[in-house]
């Protein structure tokens, strides 16, 4: 039964990773940008929810929605000021710029919010759901449930809506898309907004299952990258698969081997995957 | 023929999944010979060219360079043995000056390395002088000496093509592979190119060029090989090949032969 | 060379001037600057010369530090030999990781090196029997020449040594730039396909550069360990890694003076802004971004129009 318990925990964590990874992979697919600052939006989403609840007295769900919206806006601004101007530059430059942004946000958060950990209390974080020997907090179930819905929605959005198709076009052929009249700058902003919203949502959902501190964004973006690279840069289904694999592997490895090595497991996996399949488990851009 | 061929390819083929790009081609280049490789678009010239240069391994067949079996050898291996090539899309070192571009190309001739540079040994200093001499010679031959301080990426297209050739020449190759060197050239430039190739041949260098520009082929080549749909359909002197009915048939109706 | 020969003497004297002031605090900062310069120069080989972004470099710094300290403290190795062993081990680890990773380019390479770096950090953190885990190693013996009264854990004594080593490494890097391998690095950074076609074995050359860089990082780590006498796994953390990258990028990657300048800026600004707490990193991050956007060549590009390597 311990196995099942760990499995479910792993799935919950994994779905959290998937939400982060989907945003990351979308930004890479459509804008060709590797955004190291992505994890900071996860962190800020969690903190925004926290402060919306504690300072503004909002309920959990409204606070979560506010935070998500706020981060979407922030994402658009970040793209406008940090990435769009560097469009023509070498990808190295953009990578470094995103690293700078990540450092900026993480340390500003530390300066403003303080380095001490905060606890995000929600109506779901203490209530549990029991089934036999397995105990799962409702928060974890919420993560899984919301994430699954979101993945389906995002996938449908990209497949079936006009904006989604414009995103696909821009991803596959930036110059061609611009030539057919697609406003690529708008598509870029939209993609960024969506990606940061997903990250913020993940922060608001997963945050209550652990504690908040300003550098959690670094941790989040690393998980995101491991998943994205595992699944193939630009592939949503790859992100889904990768996230689940990582979450479950960490949970099982953590309990059966050692808690301390939990994070190292992720790195070991990604190294193994990259050496076997340098482009990830899915061919890049094969599925959206 | 008692002299062994410098480059010898036998039965070279390349298959990409379901597509047979090159089929069973025999090709040889003798030392000091200029060979032209022509054929309509899609004939497999570039694929064959890349296989000879080591950029792509053949699916079948064998390749000898300088008497050594080089089948499937990598590009740098071929370069180390004295083969130089240019690229269809002009390829230089963009951020380096013209001078540094050409100096880099003397790589295969140097033996001293970091330790020699640290101690500034005799051997190191001699090699630096040699490098300068080779670079100077290559730039003068390509007509770029006056541009040596300019940065590679800032050169106009025509000069970049010259730089490409200068880089190839600086490696002091035994065999020079040119990929459509006359592309985009006006008749005057093309004429100068023919003279340069003849000059190189007179200096003992062998040249293999892929070209569409017929004046250049006629003027510079000792022998011409014709490819169509991946197979060799004719071989001979330029005059023989141009009057070969099979060759004429393959070109007519596909594209005009620009003379 | 002439420009540098002219500047070397006044610069050298300038660098030695602080000794006359006798201010231990400033001298300590300068020692840190010199050691960080070595580290930045080693990262510069990968990021500047080879043009590859790596996130695992801090691990080699840590490996060198721990190896040297442990060899002296646990295995009784002589102090003058241990740092060399640190360099060798770091270089060997670099060979293994490089051999496995360098065929892969782009962001995947960055992730791979990040992964290897993180694993090294985790091992160091949890192999408590050997490394004492998060508590780190302390009371590490310092270099000393008792007969002459030289104690290299004192800033006033360490500074000239550090400067000397920095000078030697700078000369070594300069020689590298003007050697066959150095030119090959630049070629494969600028255009790998063309580099191969002129006879450069791209993979082996990259590996060579990578190993040189990691060995140098290990060496500087060892020096750091024997000067500060306390090391923790923090040395291998992402924050050290970011700091290194900041130094190299703001200073000017690909140049020699750039990383040294970047290290100077970092060391002194960090100190100067100490009172502002977390905001100082915000300032640095803003500087990094500003540099990347407006001055991609780093501070060095302010007075240098293009990186001239040789003159005909």
C-alpha cells in the first residue's frame, strides 16, 4: 500500500511539474526562447495567492484566479521588455537575459517578502481523502484534477481554436506565419501570457502542499526543464509524459532509496534520457 | 595509367529512406587534374560532393584518397589528408577578420601547440612565420589582400566567396572541392575564376568542381562527369560531353544551359 | 604584445600598491578577487572561447577544493602537491562529463551540465562520512613557509601569491589564444562545419578545452580552500554558478581582461552593497540584463572595437 500512496503523491507532484513544463515548452515552441525565469512566475503565483488571501482577505479560489491573471499580465510585460527586443539576437543572449530576469525576480522577492518560509493555507490543504490505507490530501487531488482538465483544455485550444492554430503556425514557420498575415508579436504575447498563467496556477495549486520561499522558482524551473527536455522541446504530450515520469520516479525513488537523493533522481533520469535520445522522448514538434 | 588516382570513388551510392539519391557512381580525379561535375538540378551532385568531402557517409561503395581507404571518413579526416572544400551557402568565420579567417585554415600544418606558445619555442615561432606566409599567399591568390583587416561578416557577397576560396587555399590542399563557385558571378568574375583554377592546376593542385555555369566548365575543366537522377551518364572532355546526345537530352526541356 | 608590455609594469605596481596600505580587509577582498578571477577565467574558456553555455562549472570548483583539502587532512599529502591533484581530478571529471555531453549542443548541453553539477553537489552533501556534508570542512591547513614566516592564510601574504598565479594564468590563457588549439576553439565556435572542413576535429578540440577549463577551475578551488580554510557544498551551488556567469558576461566573455574585471566588479560591489541585503543581487541581476541587452561584449567592449587576434 505504501507503493500506491507514493504513486499518488508522485502523480500529484508530477502534474504540478506538467503544468510548469507545458508553459515552458509552449514558449520554446512558439518563440524559440529558453526561459529561465519561468519558475519565478510559479513562485510569484504562489506568493500572489498567499498575499491575496492574507492581505486582501480573498478566498482561496478567487485569490488563485487573481494571481493567475496577474502573472499573465506580468508575463506579457516580461516578454515586451526582456525578450521581444532581443528577438534578433543569438539564443545565448536571450538565455542569459532570462537568467538575469530570474535572478532579479528571485532576489527581489526575497528582499520584499523576506527569506523565511510561508505556509499557504487553503480549505483543501488539511482535509484528506481516505481510501483504505491511502491518505491523500484534497489539495493533492485538486492539483491532479485541475491539471488534467487544464492539459485537455490547452491541447484542445491549440488544436481547434484560431489562436491555437496561429500559435502552431508561428512555431513551425515563423517567417511563413508572418507572411500569411499572422501578427506574430501578438501571438508571442499571448503565448507568454498563457505560459505564465499556467506556471502561476501551478504555484498556487502546488504551493499549499509544501512551503513557500523566494528561491522555490529555481527549483520549479529546473523541474520544468528536466521534463521539457525529456519530452522534447516543444511537445505538449512529451511534457505530460515527462512530468508524470519524473513525479512518480521521484516519489518512488525517494521512499525506497533516500529522501535526500530525490532531486538527484530527476537529474539522473534526464542525463540518461538525453544520452539515449538527445532530442527527448518525442521528436520535437511532432505533436502539439 | 601508371600514376594512381588522387581521389578514387567506386560504386558510390546514397540512399535516404526510400529515395536513391546517388547510384553506383565511379569517379576519379588524377593529381593536377581539373574535373567538372555537372547535371540538372536534383541529379545528386551535391550529395555526391558531400560524400566525397566526408560530410556524409556513403550507403555503399568505396572511396580512396591519396591511396588511403577513406570510405566513411569524417570531414576533418579528409581535410587533414589534404582535401579542402567550399560550401554552397557561403561559409566563413563571421566574427573574425579576413586575416584571422585564413590563419585558422593553416591548422593542419601546425604541430606546436599551447606549450610551444607558452615557451615561445623556436619551432613555435617558425610555425607562426609559416602561418603568416601561407595566409598572405592565399589572400593574394584570392585577391583579398587589401581586405585583410575587414571582418568576415561585413564583406559583400562576392568578397565572401573569395574568402571562402582563400580559406580553402590556405590549407594547401592536394585536392580542392568547389561547390558552385561561379554562382551569381557576372561574366568578368567568371573569367577570373577560370584563370584562378587554371593557375591552381598549374601549381599542381587537383580540383573537382560542381558547376552549372557552362563557360566555367568548358574553360577550366580537363574532364567532365555528368550526373542525372543519381547516375553517371557520361564522362569525357568538355567538348565530348557537350556534344553527347544523352547529355543534351537530359538538359533540354529541364533547364536552359546558360553559356 | 607591445601594448600589454607597456601596461604590465604600471599595472603590476598598481596591483601591489594595496600592500602598502596594510588594510587587511581590503587585502582580503583583493585575494578573493584574484581567486575569483582564476575561476572566471576558467569558465571563460568554455563560455568565451568555446562558446558553450555550461551550468555545471561550479561543481569542478568544489571538486578541486574538496579533493585538495581532503588529501591534505585525511591522507597526509604535502600542501604543494594537493592542489595539483585537485586540478587533475577536476580535469578527469571534466573529461568524463565532457566526453558524454559535448556531442550534444544547445540548451540540452546546458541542461546536461546542470544535471551533472547538481548530482555532484548532492553527492557532496550526502557523503557525510567523507565530506562532512552540509557542515563542510574547516580548519583546512593553509600554505606556509615557516622558515620565512610566510603564512598564506593571511591576506597580506596570500595576495602577492594570488597575484602571481593570476598573472601566470593570464599569460597561459594568452598563449592559448595564440596557439593552434586556441585558434581552433574560435573556429569551431564561429562555424563548426567550416572548422571541420579545414581539418579541426571538433569534438576532440571541444573536449580538450573543456578539460583545461575544469582543471583550472579545480585548481582555483584548491587555492580557495587553503586560503579561506573553510569550505561547504555551497561552492557547487547554483548561486556560485550564477555569480561566475555574471562575472564572465559583464566583464566580457572571450577576452582575457573581461573575466578579471567582472570578478573585480562582483567582489567589490557585493561588499559595497552588503548593507542592502538581498537587494544587492537584484542590482547585479539588473546589471547582467543591461549588459546582455546593451553591451553584449561586456565591459571590455567599451574600449575595444573588435577582438583582434593577430596582425599581419
